[in-house]
C-alpha cells in the first residue's frame, strides 16, 4: 500500500534527489524535488530506514524551479534529470553535495571543509557533449530511456549534444542493435559510431558523409594544443570543454614541480588514452600509464609516442601497462594522478598507489561519495588533503566531477 505525505525538502543530495523526512522520522529521497520546497509525495520504495518517493503535487515551489529547456524532458527523457533546477544554481548545489560528502564520508570537520573546497569551471549548458551512448527505438531512431524506466523517448535534436552528433541523431536508422555510442571531435570534425550488437548483425544507415562505423573507427581531438586519437571503445571525457577544464584543474592540483619530473616518475593510473600524460608532461618526463582497456592502451601508445621514444634509452623509460591498478606492481614515483571509474579507487587500489611513496597524489572523482571515501583512505594512509576543486562537466544533470590534491605528510624523525 502506497503512503502519501506532505514533506519539506531539506537539501539536495548525491544522485540528485531532494532529501526530506517522513512523519515517522525516516529519511525520504524525493525524485525531482528542490531544496526548500514543500511537496505532496507518493512513496515508491518503503524500507525500514528510508524511503523513496515521487512528487504528486508541488505545494510550495522553489524560486529556482524552472520549466525544463528541453521539450523531451516533458516527454519523459531521463537523460538530463536536473532540468527543473535553474542552471545558475547547479554549481552551488554541487558544491553543497561535495561538502556534505567530505563531512559525512571523508570524516573531515565542518570547519575544515569550507577552506578545502574550490569552485571550478562549468562547461556550456547546451551543445557541448561530444560522446553519447544512446538507445535504439523500435523505429530504428535514436533516443534515451525514460526516467526510472526501460521505455524509450526519441530525442532529436538533443539539447546537450554537439551539432556534429545531432546531425547523426536526426538521420540515422539502426537495425539489430539495442544501443549505440556516438563520438565526434569538436576540434577535428571527425565522427564515429559504434553499434553495441553482441552478434555483429547491427546495421546503420542514413549517416552523414565521413562518419566512421565500428570499434576501429578513430576520432581525433586537440586538448591543450595536443592532438589525441580516441577509438570508439576507449574512454574519453564527455566533451572537449570537459577535457580542457579537467586538464587545467589537474595541472593546478599537481603543481609544476611534480609535473616536471624532478621528484621522479609520474603514475597516470586509469590513464585512458593518455589525456593527462600527453597534455601535462613534457616528453622527457618518465610516465607509467596503468589502464585496463586494451583499446585505450593502443590509443595511449600513439598519443604518448614521443614520451616513449625520448625516455626509451634512459634509466626511467615511459611505459603503458594494460592491467588493473589493483593487480599492478607499484614502482617509486613523485606524482600519482588517478582517475578511476564512478565506483572509486577502493582499498586495494589505494594501497597500490600509496606504495609508490609519491609525495603528491591527484585524485579525480566522478562521484562525490565514492571520492570522499577514497580521500578518507588516502588520509588514513598518511596524506593530507590540500584542496578539492568542484567541476560541472555534465550540465543539466546531478553528476559531479572533483579534483583533489593530496600531499604526503612528512615523517617524524627521532
């Protein structure tokens, strides 16, 4: 039996919901609610310690509630779940969520948190995404899933997609594949499509000219003046703007001394196609890229060819290792840059990174809670958090990127 109540939203939390309290004292996470709103809700998930709910009626709306700028959100598209919140409020809301994660999960005192957080940059709200994973409708057109559903909504044109991708979205027809990945190079004009078809029977027609199809297709992008190649199966940032902002934030967090190699080798953990190593390190700085994706390692080998060539005859050659960080045998380093998946590092990976004895660690996190959990592990391992920069790389969504700088504490001498 569903329960209906009126509640007041206390704050917005990681994942994007509004947090309120039921009459019995339990926390309830309200989909689509904004801080300060009074809403009538219908419970959809009822657990002993918490509940989840949808809004039945907004009794008192936030002044920051807006009509979603994309018509497909009204049709049910779940791709941009924060379009009801004024875009001007996204960064401050995300900073508040990160602050809460540092207090609750990283166990950092409230008085210290305020001094640790820095507001970083945001990408353009519209037409910035250069990589999209989309679903195929029964008609063969492309779209996204409805919020909390497997139902599909056609979304052409997509508000956040780069114009080069919207051309594909508008004309493509797909058969025998449930999903596709689209990617373009904003600086090169390259475009590629990857059909996620298990049996290799997928077909796509109606593509504009010069669009590559298949996992071997390459898209070139220029980040920080450095030309990179990216295969369709390799991970890359959601947009060129996102990559530029992230590289700039990592540069500041690492510091020029550590990036110069004077303190030793640089470890680029979860290094992908070599984005950070290629853009932040001169070719004579020895770097170890640790990456589990075979295609990303192939890209990194090309993107870091100068680094490999210039250090090949030295005592500290650059290397690209195709393995999981948890299974990697650590080597001494001066700097570690780690950009794990949404689940974070976890204890095993932290132990490997700490074993490098690096004086400085830069942690890139794409989940506020997982990032805070990793920070706690690193702090307990002897590192001090200097700063966490909050970036908004996914406009209209609750997704948050952070870049944290940590310095190894000096060991006490007897």
